C-alpha cells in the first residue's frame, strides 16, 4: 500500500489564529456647547449662502445662454430675409434683361421704322463719296479755337 505524506498540505491554514483585540479611538468631546452651536449655525449659514450663490450663477449663465441664442436667431432671420430679397432682385434682373432684349431686337426696330414710313435702302440710292487730296477742308485762322491755337504754340 501506498503511504501519503502531508508535505503537500499546509495545515497551518486550518488552525485557529490569534484573535486581535479591537481598540476604539475615543472621539473628542464637544467644547463648549454654546460655541459649537454658533459655529454650526455659521457653517450652515455659509453653506446656504454658497448654495444660493451657485444657484444664482447657474441662473445667470442660463439667462446669458438664452440671450445669445435669441441674438443668434435674430441674425439668422435677418440673413434669411436678405437672401430672399437678393433672390427676388436676381429674378427681377433676369426679367428686365429679357424685356430689354425683346424691345431692342432687330425685328422690333424694323417694325418701328416701317411704322414711321421708313424703308430699306436700295442699291440705286447708294452714293459713294471719294475724297482726293484736293478736296480738303481748310479752316481759316480766325475760326480756330483758343485751345487749338495754344496747341500750335507749344
């Protein structure tokens, strides 16, 4: 038969350990009942003031945030109104350009000329003027303008 050693087991884990003694630390007795009450009242008053200050700062920040959002929405509304006005002006510009092209078209000019009794020129009505060196216009000295005289001097 086999024999088993106890070297694989740590029997110290199963033995009872020494009990440790629990020592309570004494608390300080309150000094002077009146002073501690006043200090507690001051502390609670300070904490109320701190809470009130924090709430007022929070409310102030919320009001500032709302004010900024209101201003932003007003500016956005102005931008949108201006963009709508620009689009309306662009469409008016296109309409006026089309109307101008319609009024200035060659066909309309021909119709207006015919209504006034005008007609196209024929080849027989054309006369060409030829200028030679001899056919030049000369201005007499007295007819010259003051500016031309000054130019000639300089």
